């Protein structure tokens, strides 16, 4: 089953919000409008992205408070790279 392009654009809108990427949000909102999404649908996608972002931030806050610093140094040694980039 293939998602309609309008649904893909709305997913991208929500993902842009959850990723805190303003340029992405501008371009994905434009894309969603071009693909026929209504302002109400875009607003709903933004709200979903906000809920995802809040949930992820909450889990990260909990994780950061639970870190065992001694175990991290022993586990990671001198490698300071997180692998994100």
C-alpha cells in the first residue's frame, strides 16, 4: 500500500516540528498545501509533531538524570564521539 502524497507531506510537517527544524517546517507546509492539505490538517500534523517532541524531550530528561557517570567513562574510554555526525 502506498501513502498518498498529501499524507506523506503531512507526516513530513509533523516530523519537522518534532525535529525542531524551522526551514524544514516552512518547506513541508508549502509542500502539504501544494498537495491539497487544508490548514486544519496541517495544524493537526503540527500538533502531533509537538506531542512527539514533548514525549521525546521528557524521555531524554529522564535518561539524562539516570546516567551513571562512572560506568560511562569505563564503557566509552577516551572516545568522545557520539556517532551522530
